C-alpha cells in the first residue's frame, strides 16, 4: 500500500525501513519532535535528518 508524502506529495512505501543514517535521524525527529511519523517519504526524512544532524546536534549526542 502506497502513501503520499505530506511534504513533497510523492508516493512512497511506508513499510520501507530507513536505509541511511540521515533517514534514521529524520525518522527520529519525525516521531520525537514533529509528530508526523509515517507521513514522510525516505527522501524527505533524509533531508530533515541531514539538517537536524547539522543544526540540532544536541538531539544526537
């Protein structure tokens, strides 16, 4: 079953596990900070995670 990403509006498989550290960080931020877990595609999770690792380092210590 495909879902539509709430950020970029592309279809993605919500069952796909994070494949990179950036996707994992984005998934963490999604569940802990933004309350939108399961609503973002892997690319948007990776973008969020990359920015989080760069600018919110206190979250990942």
